[in-house]
């Protein structure tokens, strides 16, 4: 990570494969590593991932010594959220739907949807998955579930193009300046999703969310009209 930052990377992601050793030691070490980077460079990881050992084709270990339970995983996510509040916590489709949904209410901020883990997996069906997919829900199902939890799903990637990375992102996040940007950009990304590809059920659900979230704001309406007129990548 030091070499990456010194080479110019401002957006780094970190994470340990939980289950190789006692998760308490691994988590403490990763937090210490992150804080050392922050002290040295002014920023640390943009995201922390929480993968744990899962069954995989050809794997010879079926009952690892340091197996991480669902309750352990919840603790890990909560600890990362408390120890490094500005950092995104990522939960992949390795995990099953129920635990992923619960983790969203406990500190996880980013999840994947509709993922494939085999070579050419998005083009053709294969039998060479790197690991077994636990959550096979489509993007539409995941978006609907997030909204159903009372959360706002977001497909936004504006920060990367606006240079809000590294120390700049950390400052905005820690001072609360990122909140308004994220809120508006999330709604704008949902609007584009509705216009372009959202199927019926989730479309109605997300349209209702947009109406509720923008009831007291007229400023975003003009941007919605631009999207309706064909403009894309509208963000702040």
C-alpha cells in the first residue's frame, strides 16, 4: 500500500481474507495498518472488504480451524465502521442474501449484485467459479431490497471523476460534506436507472422513493428533467 500511494494511487482498497487466522488479530492489524497510512500520507483505504473463507471448487479445506461465523462477521463490520467511520465497508456476493441485508443495517455501505466469478462469466455460463456465489439476486432485486430497508440505493461513481479521492475524500467524509453530495448523486443515479432499465415493480418503488426524498427540494427537479431529456452522468 505504501508503494501504491507513493506511486500516485489516491484510492486504495484493503481487506483480509477472514478465516486464515483468528479474526480478532486480523481486524486489529488491518485497523492499525490503515491508521498508520492515514498518519503518514493523510489518507488511508477508501474501502475495506470483509471476505471470509467459503467453499470453492477443488478446495481441500471444508472445515477451517478459524472459521468466521455470521455473528463474527457482524462484529467485524461493526468494528470497521466504528474504528474508521469514513471508510466504505464492502460485502461481496460470497455472502447469502439474509446476512448481506442485515449487514447493510450494521455498517456495510457497498455491495455487489449479479456478480459472476468465472472467466467470461458475464458472457457465457461456465463451471470454473473462483468461489461459490451466495447471493444470486439480480441488480433489480438488490435495489428493491435496499429501498425496502428504508435505505437509498446508489449507482453513483461521481467522486472518481471529480477528483474526490484520497485526502480530499477523507476530509469531506469526516467533516460531513460528503453527505449532501452523496444524497443528491444517489437520487440522480436512481433517476437514470429508472429511465434506462428499471423493470416495472422496482421502477414504481424507486419512483415513490424519489418523490419522498425530493418533496422539500426543488433544486434537483431541473436535473431530473435533463435526465428525462436524454442527458446522462448528471452529478454534483
